[in-house]
C-alpha cells in the first residue's frame, strides 16, 4: 500500500508539471458490424486512434505513434498513447465504452518538444502491442474501495475482511454491513497523535512551535497513514507518515516544505484538504 501511495504522489507531481491541452470529451466511435462478438483491444484501437487524430488534428497532424498500451476492464478499454511531431510530444489517455461504443478523451497533455521542422527526422510508428491488465482476487483476498463521501465498499472475501478489521456480520446481511468491535476512527486518532509527536521530535528544527492546519487518516490492513500540514514562521510543511500496526511504531514517509510560513502574530485558520481516491469499481474474476 505504501508503494501505491508513493505512485499517487508521483502522479500528482507529474500532473502539475505537464501543460494540459484538453480533458474529458466524448465522441461516438462506431465499430463495423462484422467485428467479432467479443471485441478486443486490437479490434477497437484503430477507431479510437481515428478519434484522436480527427478531433485533435491541430496538435497531431503528421504525428507518429511512439508508445501505445491498453487495459481491458469489464466495461471499458483504457488506452495510453504517446505521439510526436514537429508540434511536440503528446500523451493521450482515452477510454472506449463497451456498451455505448463511445470514446472519451480523459487526458490530453503536451509532454515536451517534438522534432525540429526541416530536420529530416523520421518517426515511424513503434509497434508495441497493448498490454492487458485484469484484476482477480484470490479466495482469501479482499479489496476496499473508499468512496468520495468516505463510505467503503468491500469486494472479495468479506469474512476475511471482517476478521482483519475486527468486525462481525450483521444479522440478515451479506457481510457488507457489519457491527464494529472497536472504533477504528478513535484508534486512528490515538495512533496518529503519537505519529504527530514523532514528527515534531524528529524534525524539531523545522516544526518548532508549528500549528497543525490539516490532518487526514487513511487506514490499510498493514498501517494507518497520517497526513499532516503544519505551519510556523519557518514555512508550511506536508508530512506523510504512518503507524505500523504489526510493529506498533511510527514512521515518516515524506516531509516536504510546501511554501512560506507566517509572520509573527499571523492567524491561520483550519485548511480543508480532501484525499485523492483511486477507485477500482469492477473486477474480472
């Protein structure tokens, strides 16, 4: 889970660095009727690429394909494509809906420069077969999806989830709703208070007399993540820390200075920060 969090942080940094061109436009993408009943990434890709180059011709005119990959999910195909021409190098992330036969451009960004006009550079398409990712859970595994409103949905082995989280099935339910044997929110507050103190002791030279502007708790089966934002006269700091449930000890994953601090006597109220959630809704068993 710590690797997943690190990936999300890196992606956030990348998204801030890239210049966005366009996002979230949907286009009809009919597929010829003599296609196989069960369509594959390879069947759909030519039509999806036609959508890219037809609707974004002013960026992709004469562009060669440097990279192409795809993910097959139960309801959609997800495509990652990198193009290059004299205008620049572009990343396009798009989805094709298996029900509506429509293509959605989720992300279109310019990654950097292309090749110089008149340079004689020739960029032929690179033949990279799309990779296919499917998600399957083993009999004793489960996955927890955190919704935007803070509620959760458990997919997989509910008995195992209840065992790990200290829950029991509520009478007359399938186990998705359960009666807690302990207050996990209170437990996270208690453990993250210890992590807060650990931050201040380890990095006293940054966090001396720092006020806590925000605190977010994220539970996993291995550890609690405690995300803090501090401010003092030295600066504003983000700490991504954890409490290891097995080792019963605190750790600090990341401590970064976000920007300037406050002048003496400045009054900084509470800042509302919401965690970004990567939601995986469907699984191919």
